């Protein structure tokens, strides 16, 4: 459904549009760099989880349209993660490589976040049809690392917020549920249940 893709793009771009608006209006709190960092980081994690939810939505509800949204949602997650990283290296540290290297070596939340970004980068680069053909069966194996990226991103989030863990724990619970739905036995159970329900609806 074309309209669903259009809505996906509009919704995905709305946080960026709001961020730009708030910046131009001077509404990014007393510490705008921190606010930009937090917003882009949250968006990266949320859109990553949304991309992970596409296959479980298909498994549970049989909505094939959800599968088509997996790639654009994943690319938006990568785009927000890139803005998050760019804010860190550019706005926060002024592209000072020495200071950035020190932060990477000394702070574990930076290390974990960078590891998640590297995975997302590799997945974004290999998301095209050309790479699917080149990698063959290896493409699916590589793209299963998206769950590792999500887990690393959540650890990064937990270590950044430190005190209020409610939101990162909620995100973590959602990812665990999405993983559970993909277990082969449960996947088959949901498929059989859909078939029975569809059979009952047939005249």
C-alpha cells in the first residue's frame, strides 16, 4: 500500500522536523547539544525497534505490508544514529580526534554505542538488492546482527541515563518480546492459528 509507505516517511521525518523547528525557535532547553543528542539517540532506538517489529507483526497478524516497511524503518534508525554520532563528534567535541579518542577509550557507554553504530552502518550499506544477491545466504546471517545492535543500543541508553531506567527497560522488554515471537515453535503456532481463524471466516 503506497499510502502506508508515505505515512511511514512522514512520521519518520517528523521528529527531525520538530528538532529543527525547536532549534530555530531557541526551544532546546538550556543545553541544546545535550537535547539534540538525547532526541536523536531516542529516535534511533525507537525506529530500530519499529524495524524489528515488522517481522513479528507479520508472524502474528499476517500483515505482509509490514515486511515492506522493515528496510525504510531500519534506514531511518541508521539516519538518526548517524545524527546522534555526528552531534557527539561535531557539536560536542568539535571534531577534535584526540579528545574523541580519549572518550572512546575511557567511557564504556561510548564504546557500546559506537559498536552498535558500526553494526547499523554495515546493515545500511548491505540493505540494497545488489548486496542481497552478492551475499546470498550470508545476507540473512549478517542482518540478524540487528538484534545485537538493538541490545547494545539499550545498554548504551542505560549507561547514559544512569538513574531513571524505566524507559530503557521498557524498550528492552519490547525487544525481548520481539525475539520470543521469532522462536520457530511460536512462529509455527501463530501461523497455524492464523490459518484456523482464516478458515473460520471463509464462507
